[in-house]
């Protein structure tokens, strides 16, 4: 496994094939308040590329080009949160999108456990450590433990996707999953526009309690 750290943007000569796994790390869980610090990417080849952003520096033309390339699927776990974060900070909406959490909810209806840690363990027999999940991602010098943790969030998504795709096909839900995932960018835009805590499809839309 190789973890390569880039500052400010990806190099122009990196290719991730037709499907790139992506995750983000921020100062907190509120995209409108907490700055984006890191974007992790992997082609599913056992290697990870991490893009670190100095505060407020989000030009990143090469990364933005990849995020909006219609020929490359952007693979996330819980895509809704990452899409809102990337849209808010980078000003682009990644498309097309695949979300392993959505696929899990549609196939693993026998369980209410759909975290990345649980999917990695249950579907591919890999234990992920979440020890660095709440560390300071805004520091200028990331520790080796932080780099390893960040990379682990994208290194296994392709393998998890393969298992989930098989189950979607088995349960005849592949097309339903495709339609739901196609709508995720719109859901993320609604989040950023202020409807993050409102079910707009309800007969009487009400705000969810925090």
C-alpha cells in the first residue's frame, strides 16, 4: 500500500480509471461551519492519494476536473455528506455517484447497521480502525496515523461495491439503486441550500429534531 500526500491539488497526470473512491475529512460535521481539510481518493488498487487543503485554498482545478468527469463514477460511503461538503467548499457537484451506504440499505434489509466499519467487516472481512476519526484534521502536518486512517476510508470501497452490486442484482434492485444514487447530488444541493433538516416529500414538511 502506498499513501501519497498532495497539497492543494492532484497532479495532472494521475488516472483513477472509470471509478474512483472518495472520502473527505473536515474540522467537524457541519459543512457550513467546518472547513474541508482533506480529500482522499483511490482507484481500488491498494494505493491512496490524499489532497490536503491549507485553510481557504480550494482552487484545485485537477481535482475538480476529476469530480465532474462524466466518464468516472465517484464512489462514496454516505455520499450525501461528502457531496454537500465538496459542493460547498469546492463549488462543484461530483457526478455520477455511487453510495455504498445506499446500496447496503437496499440489500441488507435484515440489519440496521450500515457504517463503513460494519460493511468492511461483514462483506470483505476487513477490520477498520476509527481511532483517528475525531483527530485534528486542520493541522499543517498530518501524522502517519492520520494518513493511514484517512486512506483506509477509500482503500476498500471498490471491494465493498462489488459485493453490494452482486446483492443488488440478486434482489432485483440494481435499477432502483441507480435511480436513488442519481438523485443524491440534488439531495446534497438541497442540504446546502438550507433544506438539510426538512423532508420535502412529506405532505406537511416539518423540520427534524436535532
